[in-house]
C-alpha cells in the first residue's frame, strides 16, 4: 500500500522550518519505512571548556546555592550567566 507523499515545503529560514514542523506531522512528507540509522561521530560538542579562577569563598557560596537547588554548581553558574546576559 503506497501512499502519495506531499511535496516538501521550501523554507526561507531555519526558524520558519521549525515553526512549520512544530505544527505539522512528517508522515505525509517522509517515507519513514525507508529510514536508516546513521552515526554522526564527527559532531563537535556545542560547549567549550574554559578555565575560570574564582575566590574560594565565592565558589563555596555558589556550591552551597547549587546544593540547595540540587543541581551541579557549574550548571547553576551557566544559568546565572545566561540570565544576566538576557537581562542586558
């Protein structure tokens, strides 16, 4: 039983494509029965490690706050930095 596939829309930007796929089902556009697994081994991590020197007291306070929230302290630092940048 072969169904006729809908043609793939043309998008002007990645954002436009994202909005489309958030509200549409791909089954009418893609034949998933022919899908194959792929391994993307050459992907680079989207983060970059840095070295940051902090006063011991400040780091202890950050770790205490992270412990209260039950999150890793480095994750809390990233959240706080992101929030600060977003508020600028």
